[in-house]
C-alpha cells in the first residue's frame, strides 16, 4: 500500500509540474493623464438697473461667476481677482464719471462647488464689501486635489456722488484667475 501511494504521489506531482508555465514575461505598462487649464467665466454684460439722480446708491447681483480648475493638481491652489474701471456717461467729464472707488463688491458664499479643496469667498457678507479702487480677491481655493470648480453670484454696489449727472453709465468689471 505504501508503494501504491508513492506512485500516485509521483504521478500527481508530475501533473502539477506540467501545469506550471515554463516561462513568464512581465510588461511594465504606463499611461499619461494630462491636466487641462484653469479658467474663469462671468456674464458678458449686466445692467445694474436704474435710479433717480440724488439717490445714495444702486446695488444688484452681477450674475454667476465660475472658476473651473481642470489642471488635476495635487494640493494645488488658485485665486480669483476682481477689478473695475471708472463708470462714465456722455463725454466722461468730472460730473459724468463715477470713479471705481465708488463701486463696492462682495462675493457672498459659493452657490455651487465640485471637487476636493477648501473654497473661500473674498467677502462672505455684505459688511465685508470692498471698494474696487484696487484689485480684490473675489474667491480662492487651497488644498485642491484633482479637478474642481466653484461658482458665486457677487453683489456690486455703486455709491452715487451728489454731483453725478443723469445718463447711461458704462464701466467694466473684470474677473481673472491665477
């Protein structure tokens, strides 16, 4: 009986040896995942409405501003800024100009966001509104991982000087991101 088991054991061992591959080859496999761009969009135009001369101010939301970060960063960051030109009517004389220092901006909270990161409004509340006499931070993101986006609907207030004349005033509010 011992002899039979040994022959059976040898036969089984031979079958296992036949089932194993005689050779193996590894293939190191790679691919590239490339990032895209960092972009910002804002309304092309916006009427803040109208008011009578002698009014103290005029305020309205500008419309949705969105930063899209498709760079696929690891622990990345970005800052969106806002700036303004003066607002003029007619010939742009002193009484036909409302300077950018009379325009204030507050971003408010994010209206939408996606991805991983810490998204921080430049001016969360109306009491944090800042004059656009200089470029201001509108929104920022830190510790971003992969693709992300954030949107907000800022409020712009124009403080109207008493000497401002009647007319259709035009200026440009610019959002940028880096």
